[in-house]
């Protein structure tokens, strides 16, 4: 999953900027719940990464880190 912030389309030297990347998430299914790893990088989504933000658990959407 990737999340983008889109405010307005901005023209910049014949390019149209449509949005800015904010966060990426990777889903891990467990027996009783689902965890999501949240990262500031779409390429490196791991808990060991310097772009690691935290973990979200789907049971009651509890922020773990």
C-alpha cells in the first residue's frame, strides 16, 4: 500500500506534478490479527530500515511503536 498527498496539480517546466509520496505500508497476516509495517520509503519497508515509522495492528488499530 502506498499513500500519496494530492493538493492541486502544479505545472513545473512542462511537467504536471500530481502528488507527493507520504507513506508505504506492508501487510503481515497473523493467526488472530493483521499487522502493517509503516515506512517513509516505498522501496525499503522493514523494521531495520532507517525509514521505519512503526507498526499498526488491525485487531483494534492499536499503534505499537
